[in-house]
C-alpha cells in the first residue's frame, strides 16, 4: 500500500515509500525518467553495442547485463580491446545511434502505458525528461514514441547537458530552479534519492505502469 505524505518536508524521510507528494496535487510540471518509465531502452542500447563489438558477443553482452551492470560504457570496456575514454565512447555511441537511425536499423521502442497518458494530458502539464542516457538517444526515442512535440526539450536533462547523475540531485535542482511546481515520475529508487536531495516530490512506479494518483488519469 502506498504512503502519501502531506507536504514536501517529508522528502528526507520518505525513501521507504512509493509516493511522496503534497496532499493538494497542484504540480504542473512533470519530470519523467525515460528508461523503465516510458519505454525499455535496453533493445536500443544492445543494438548499438552489437554494432560496436560485433554480433559474436551478443551472449556475453547479455550475461554481463544480467549480472546487474547497467553502464553501457563499462559493458563495452569489459569486452572491447579498444581502451576508449568515456568521452570518446559516447561520441562514438551517439554517432552510431544517428547512423543506425538513418538506416532504420534501430528497434522500435515499446510504448509503456504512460506514453498514452501523456498524449491525453498534453494540455494539462509541462512535460520534461530527465535521463542518464545521451541526448541523441533520448530524442530518437521520444520521436519514435510520438512524444517530441509534447516535451520541453530545451529544459530537459540528459548526460549530454549534465554529466551528473540524478542520484546527486544536481540535474533535478536545475529543473526545479526553472519549474518550482515540479514532480518526478520514475521507476528507479536512486532517482528518488536525487529527488530528496533536490527537495522535490516524486512518484516511484513499477516499470511499465501508470501513475495512479495523477488527476485526469485514464
């Protein structure tokens, strides 16, 4: 059962709960994580890794992934003989995403239920994304989900615009500085830790699910 807190001061003690929102839901800016919340990014990420490493490493990539290592750069480094820096790797990663997208070789991202909800409520909120992935990847996915026109892309946060993870709270603080009436929607506990540090309310959901408390929910 969810625990609902009455005001944002609950943030410092709320990580055991799924929900930390003000009693009066007046939030007009919703910050969405992408992976696990709007779609599953792994098929796309895996496709790029296979392009970089060759298909013979598919089984090895899956084995490493399911040990709990989610950092694509670290997966790449654990297999490749090329010793690229993280900066060099993501330049290459973005280049490959663009190349495969132009050739229509990237998998179609799956639409999670919140995608339809966002489209249905496009006039009720300002939508912003906050992802730990690259901007090239995020923009491609939003376009494929038909969400690009509904998001404030200029004020959204990704690894290209902010090198700090959401866990630090820094990317979320940047958003809050412009949008005080914001709320984070994510499937990741570490993102909620960042929300605590940024002192913004959050909704922790199960991957591939709705957010039940939001008004106009369908």
